[in-house]
C-alpha cells in the first residue's frame, strides 16, 4: 500500500521534512515514489508547500495519508479556497 507521509531531512535540532508518496513497508527516509511538497516546522506562519492535485490523485488511488500530512492537506485546501 502507498502512504503519504513525511521524510525527515535537515540536521540535528533543525528538522525539515519532505512530503512524499512511498510504499508503506519502506523505512521513513527510504526512496520515495514521488515528492509532493515540503514542511518546515522551524518557520512561523505558513510553513508548508504541497501539490494538492498530486496528493488528491494518490488518495484517489487508495493511498493513506498520515495524520500530519492529512492536516497539511486540509490547511492547504482551506488556504486555496481563501485565495
């Protein structure tokens, strides 16, 4: 099964994440199928970017999004409606 989840990048105490589509059996930082966006918890305000269309395509194909990725998608949709 494909999962939409975060892949950790960055250094110690300076995390930075990529939002990826990856086989759920692979390790956290394994080779992804596709990169969908980024998430930087060290930045205030809007600290993410995601391709909503690609994420929706993966979810439509049966991919399961993690809790954090689901909330980022929800925020991005809300922001896109406001703009």
